[in-house]
């Protein structure tokens, strides 16, 4: 039982790293999207 429990703990660590990488990529994408919106608004004036 304890061996299975430690395996489950080890398997939970990589998704946290991939989740953090996904959050970083999403934040970069959101910043680029917001900047493009701001630039399009500024160019219209």
C-alpha cells in the first residue's frame, strides 16, 4: 500500500510543472493579445 501511495505522489509532481508552464504560456499569450488591442486602439486615433 505504501509503495502505491509514493508512486501516486511522484506522479502528481510533473503535472504541476506542466500546469505552471501552461499558466506561463497563457499569461504571455494574454499579454500579447492585450498589447495588440491597445496598439490597434492607438493606431485608430
